[in-house]
């Protein structure tokens, strides 16, 4: 496949099954270079499965995944990380008994202790003033929002060119969600691309460049956020139900 500079990652006809149960059906998507692609859909629609398949963490039944023009469909999870893709799983999974700094060092795949690693940790901490004062503190002492920021920061220590980010708002106080999403948007200034799964629909669409809408384990529509809003497809797929609770979070109107 010829390398396409405008696209960081492309999935073609990606399918996943657990036994006879199909959990992802022929997904086609592209993440723009230096942009944010947002995956929307109800729980169980296939969004997280897509991230795990791209990261090589679950086997694919069929389809291809290309990263910067190279086929990574059969690459191991470690090889995918080394190629420049970092995966931040749902639920701010940090090591609570380790310090903030040690958590960050664990994110530096392939780098041994030394000047290069020290410089990366310092650089990432400089990007996140919310956690930098707690460098020597145990991660368990941080708030839920700070732990989520730490999880994102850990994913950046390896200097990825693509960040796979699953539900960063889970367990976060509503007042902090906008800060988290603004932080994600700012990563584009670093030349990074982001593939984001998020249920805070309106806020996430505000930071996205392209939206993919999932239903029944497949993509049923995609386009720029303003196009998706105008089409009414997002509302129809979600059946007009309240997507976000009333404690300060916005709703998607029917």
C-alpha cells in the first residue's frame, strides 16, 4: 500500500469474533494525521473492541490495519507500541502503590534508565501541571481526575504518533471532563493523532475532527462533527435516550 501522508491509521474491513459471536463487523475507519477521530455508540457497539484489535490485544477474524502506510495487522502488541502507537485503557489504570514518576517510567517501552528516559519523563511532566507537583507521591494519593491525567501522561512517555484512548471521562467529576478533553485536543499541537472512544457525546464532538458512529458492532455513519450533528443520525442511533447524567453533564436531545 502506498503511504498516504494525510492518514496516520487506517482500518479496512476489520472484523472480530469471540467463538461464534461476532463482536465487530467489517469496520472501516481512518485517523487523520495530527487529528482526532472519535468513536461514538452505545455500550457493546464495538468501540473498545476496535481499539483492542488495532493494538493487537485481541485477534482479528479478517481485515487489515495500516499505520503510516505499513501493514500492522499481524504485529504483536509490543511491536505495535514500538512502531509508535500507545493504548490508554478505560478506567485510569495506574499503579497506585508506585510514585507518579515510576508510573511514567513504566510507559517508556524500549528505553532503559538513563538520560533519554529522564528527559522524556521531565518533558511529559512539563506538559501536565496537574500532576507534576506530585512527582514523588504515590499515584494512589491522586484524585480520580489526576489519575486519569497520569494514565494519559504514561501513554505519552513512549513518544507515540498515535494515541488510542478509551473513555477518559469514566469516573471523573463532571467539572473535570472538559479539562481532560481540552488536554486531548492540545496533543495535536505535538503532531500526535488520537483515536478516541468517549460517551460524553457533545463535549467529545467539540474536539473531534471526524466522528464514526457505531451500532450493532459496525459503523453506521461517519463524517465531520457538524455533519453528524446536522444529520440527526447520532440521535436516532441512541434512540433519543439520555446519554449523560444530569449532574452537570450535557445531554444529547432526541
